[in-house]
C-alpha cells in the first residue's frame, strides 16, 4: 500500500524555518483522534482536500485562550461514503508537537488530533501539519 501525504502550513504568513536543536529527553507523544468542538478561542484555516482523496479534507486550528495557553489541532473530515485510514503529525514553533495515531475514520466522520497545550505562547503560532492516508 502506498502512503501518501499532503502537508499544509498552519499559518497564513511565511514559511517555518527549520533549525537543528538538541535532542530532547521527552519524546513526541502519540495521541488518539477525538471529537471536535470549536470555541471562539479557535482560529482555523479553510478545509483543504487531501491530494490522494479529495473527499477527505483537513484543516489546521490554533487554539489560544485568554491566559496565553495554546495548542494546535489537526481537524479531518471524511465526506466520502467509505471508511478511510488516517494518521498525522503536528509540529509547531512553540513546542505543541504530537503524532496522531493510525486510525479508521468512518464515512461522514469528523475528528481532531490535539497537540499538547503549552503555557505562555507568544504569537505568531506556526504549525506544520501533515495528514497521511493509508
């Protein structure tokens, strides 16, 4: 089976410059997909169709509350009539990083992969989000 991926930048302006950093004692966590309930704290891009299946759409959401706590959420919508298998990654410029568990997503489903909440986030919030279809 071929693995196909499409990546979008989570911020409208500029590209994220990648730099080398020392190895961390904390590995990047892997999390399961959860239901999505947005609030006014959420700022999301428009849904983008996946290059391998245009019926599977995804978007990047940045959540920043009034206390300065922030996180990135990868939101996926399966508008096809068939089950699809997904996984993903989120990497941000403020340490809200996560791998999204390999999972089946039912026809018509919507789910989110929530990166960890980070305290005292200073905008701009920039995330590299990747959705993989298997």
